[in-house]
C-alpha cells in the first residue's frame, strides 16, 4: 500500500501505454505544451464538469469525482460516474452501494470522455480500468464495466473490466513508478503517433531519430574491417 503522499497522477496510465517518453516528459520533467487537440480536450472535460450532479430517471450522475487507489498508488478525477439503481431482488453488496439520502442500491458505472477517436492499443481502456479500480477500493465493491465516450465520433464504447485489462492496468502503474524512480527519460523515436502528440516540438523525435541515423552511418564508415581466419 502507498501513502496519500506517494500517489501518482492517474493520467500517467494512459501516457505510459501511449509512449514512455511522453510519460517521462510530462511526469518526470514536468513539461507540457498545449495544441489544438489538448485545448479541445480540456474544454470538453470542463463542459463535462459544469454540472456536478444530475438525475436522469433511475440514474444519478456525479461529475469530476475525486478518486484514488492506495494499492496502485494513483489518484485523479473520474469525468463521470453514473450510479444505476438496482432492483432490490438483484442487489448485492459485492456489486452495488447505498447512496446517502437515497433509498435502494446503486451500481457505479464510470465514463471517461475523450476528444478524438479510439486509439490503437488499450491505453484509453486501461485508464478507465484504473478509475474502476480506484472506485472499487473506495466503495468496497467490484465493477464489471464502464464506458469511453469519443467526442469526435459521438459514440460511447462499453468496456469490460476483465482480468486481462486489469493486468495491463496494474503493470502500467508499476511501470510508471519504475520509470519515475529511474529518473531517466527514454530517447525519442519517431513514429506515426508523434504527429498528434502535444509534446512533439519539445520532444523533437524527427531530429533525434535523424541524429541517431547519422551517428550509426558514421560509425559504420569508420569501423575497421575485421579479418576472419580460415
């Protein structure tokens, strides 16, 4: 278990799975740079949090909920947590909770809002799973699913918190801590993800990759021939 003072930002889960260098630049070197994508994403999250609580029939909605897991060593905010009312005959303390001032049982359902489209890999899913693990620890229950909402395509994608996704999330949390404990920022390597990264100018992956290529070329030219004996 980690202490409250040792908690890392929950967003680091998505960063480490997207790009280890990005994670180090943000959480180790404390670098950040806005671009149209991050600005739009920030405004989207602000709009989500405008109304903190809402009621829609049998659903209670809480926005900007503070969450944390001492086991994973993470803390942050959940964009939206829906609490769905459960029929009394289907209620179970293992999967549902009581809400102050409200009758019955309620099942939490976390939702993370994203500006763009689904990314390759499972970095967004792992970030949502980390939120679920935080809620599980805080509420002493088990969550089976949540959702990612992608603003650019106006689509909600349901995510199941199976054992495999949980293992990705937990290994990512450990990987973030190892990276930050090492105090070493990984080298820049350019690939297709870089063009949409807000840190591309600070990271300079094209230039760094170019320097590596030139250095390798010079090393090959200057390396002495190795004679082989028959």
